[in-house]
C-alpha cells in the first residue's frame, strides 16, 4: 500500500508541503509455528519520489525541488514476527 505523508510549514511569506510518493511490489513467504507464531519474509522492487512545493503568500510565485536522497528505484526487504489469532 502506498504511504503518502503530508506536513505543511510556514516561513515568513512562504509556505510549503512535502510530497512523498512510494510505490512497490513485494513477494514473500509465511511460516506458522505451533498454530500461534508467524514468521514472514518479503523482497521486491520499489520506487521513491520526494518533492517540496513552495508558494509565496501572494500566490504569484511557486517552485518545486527535490528534498530526498532516497530517490529512484531500490530493493525492499523485510522480516516480521507475529502472533496468529
């Protein structure tokens, strides 16, 4: 599921809002131990994009620029431990 976070900030006559876009696809496997404990592993590609949009308070000037170092394609992996109920 995509995670989009929005936070606004104000500085003098300017205001901005970061835009984070992340997309990906994961495949994995789940093990169930003694009908109670689960262990999941997953791996897959992801794409990340981070932008900051800034507007002047008069509304006639605006700009967008990159705010993140985690841009482009990457590999997503993980392990989760859970309780089945």
